[in-house]
C-alpha cells in the first residue's frame, strides 16, 4: 500500500514514520521517498491502522490507490 505524506520533509520525518509503523508491525517493510513524499508499506496491517500510526507520529498521510 502506498501513502502520500505531504508534511514529510526530511530524513528525520522518514525515520519517525518508519519507527511508528514498525512499532506496530516489526515485520513491516517501508520504502520512503522523501522528495516525492510517498511511503510504500508492505505489512499485514490494514491501511487504516497504518494511517493512524503515522498520524500519531504527527503526520497527515493519505492512502493512494
Ligand atoms: Cu523532517
């Protein structure tokens, strides 16, 4: 699943987002592209849980389809 996160602006943001998701699912894989503000997540978690975890870290993701 792919998320657009407009307020992700640097490597610190990328790390915070990765940490938030892997806390919930240690097996999750994230591919973070900061310049285009896209995060691709491979996880058994449903998208709404991933969104809530990223929101709790202070960002505003939206699911891309
Ligand atoms: Cu940042």
